[in-house]
């Protein structure tokens, strides 16, 4: 019997405004580079799955550049564009600057789903590698029992400790919990290692998986609980 539902934050409950692919597209245009927006959606998703530590928001001066270069190479492979190392690093710096001042908004299906699940008596929590933006989360707070971030847990997804902290907070067994996230390697794999049932939310139909439940909207979640 499922007693608790845990959610990822970015890409599952909330997204930046403008969205990530729009930010990258605009930054690239500012450098005279044209990157097809549709290809960017897939490229960013693949890169964030394979190398989340190389994403531009993680950039700080003095950090090893190779992870960020590799991140861009993954993105650009999906759009069929090649750029110099210098341009990729400049795009990293510019996207990083924009990311520090992002506005976050909930997906339209987030609050209604959370309300419905809470009415059903489920324990609800958020597990996130990133800090939760309170301006976006404030409407969810009355329905959430806890939020666990990588900073608080001392570990990031897909590492087990962050999921184990959530189970401790919820006071449930792993077999009694479901975790919903949008990244296979980070969310599905991480939850499964500790015995939590993973559900992949694939809002843009980008994944091809057969070893876990996949939904396209949070409104589909109820059928798996």
C-alpha cells in the first residue's frame, strides 16, 4: 500500500520562466549562433540526464571547464551544431548569469495534483538537488509534509542518502513510497536503488523507457497509486 509520494522539483513540479531552452536560444543568438529551439529541448534533457554537474547554472569561476564543455557537446550533438571551446565557455558564463535571476513557476498540473493527493491522506514531500524557490512553492507549502534538498541531506540524487532522509522524514518504508521525477538517471535510478517505486514524468515525450511507469502529466499519477 502506498502511503507517501515524493516529487522532484525542477521539471516535475516547477520550471523556470523563460524555460531553459528559451534562455539558451536567446544567449546563443546574442553571440550570433542560431540553435533550433525544438532540438534544444531534447539536447538539454539528454545533457541534464548524463551530466547535471556540467550544466551552466553550476558554473563558478575557477571550476574545471571540461564538465561544462562536455555538457555543451551533448546538447549541440542533438541540434547538429559545432561551436568552439571559447564560445561554449562564454555561453556557460552568460547562461549562468541569467540562471541566478530566474523566475520559477509551477506547472499547471502541480497544485491540483498535490491537493488531490493530500485529500487522499497521502504523505507528500519534495526531494531536490537544488534549493526550492519559495515564490513558486508557497502555494504548495500547506500540502507538503517536508522538503529535502541535497544541501540538507549532504548528498545529491541519484545517491541513496537523500532518498533515505525522505523516507525517514515521511516515516514510511521504501515499499510504501513512490517518487516522481523527470530524469531517468537521476530520479528513476536513484529511487529504485533504495527500493522506492519510481515514476518518470516525460512532459515532452523525450524518453524511451520500458522498465518503469511513465506519465506525461501529473494528472495521470493517480492510476499508479
